[in-house]
């Protein structure tokens, strides 16, 4: 997403126009882990935090939080999340899924 700010200054007979281009820095979208939840502090903007949680029968494998940061690559900045996507796992997770299909 780009914003363009335009203003004009008149100096005696000359007119000076300036253009400023501002890019909104965002990281790629994230998906919640399977059997888990994802919450963001400030959508996908720079310095936003992503917090992961699993349903009660699953264990979070990996980091529970990630940060949207900027990295200089050559002459350009790129925006990425720190760390790796966590997973929600547990042996008892499969048993609870199958038991949910049965009605006693």
C-alpha cells in the first residue's frame, strides 16, 4: 500500500511541487497452527507481535511469539516475521478428536 503526499509552494514567480512516497511496512500474512489460535497486536504492521496458543489438549511446539521486523537486503528493506511457525501437537490430541465423533 502506498500513500502519496503532494503539496505546492509558490515562491515569487516559480512554483515548486514536492512528492513524498511513503510505503506502509507490513509482514506477510500468517496462519494459525492446526488446532491452535493466532492473535496479532497490530495487524501485520512493522513491530507487530504474533502470539500463538493451542487448544487445551495440544502442546505448542516452537516459540509462542514472533515479531514483524525489517531486514536490509542489498539496498531494499524486506519485512519478515522472526522465528518459525509453531505447531500444536500431542498424542492425546488424536484420541480426543476421534472421541468427539462418538455419542454415548
